[in-house]
């Protein structure tokens, strides 16, 4: 069964995603990132620029298969059933809704900001997972900052 984790109280969703993806790549994890096109475009740019001396290798789902196979991070706006993703280890959802197809991944991570609308969407996603019997891990980023 897919492991579900919510990372709450992120001050900036995309900046947090960059740090999370950098850590994932360093540990050898393979991640598919989903969200709306505008967020994915902004994340694509940030992954090139957020740290002056670092590049977090990534590609888009419409990149050539050879590139998707060697990239530890793939950005896509949807998980179409006919889409051939090279890996199904971790799904990082930056969107407002549960991404159909999440159950094909070993882990799903949901990032939630301090904004009330984002928190409302997160509550709906949490309920979706809980109603289906998934055990949910909660990471409060505010508590980590103060520790």
C-alpha cells in the first residue's frame, strides 16, 4: 500500500519542493512531481537556479524516453494511464487535488503551505486518503523550524 505523507506549514511550496527534491536526489530516490502547468514551469526554473553551485537533474514527462530514464525527477501535470513514466518510487503532489494514479507509487508526498485555501484543499486530500484506509504521516515544518 502506498505510504502517504503530508508536509504542513511550508512557507513557500516551490522552494520547499526544491529542497525536498535535492535531498531525494542525494539519497538516490526517484521522484515524479505533479501539479498545475504554471507551478511545474516555475519549479523547472527554480531547480536550475535555487542554489548557485547546484543543479538538480530533472526533465518533463514529454521529454524523450532516454532522458526520462536517466533523470531522477520527472515533472508532469497528469499521470495518464497510458503515459510511460520510468519510475514509480515517490510522487510529490504540488496540486490542489489528489492525483489519479497515486496508488501506483511506493510513496506520495503532499506539500501544504500556510495559506488557508491550500490548507482547505489539503484537508480534502487527507480525507480522500483516510477514507481509503491509508495510514498518513504528518510532518509539521513549523515544529522543525522551532526545534
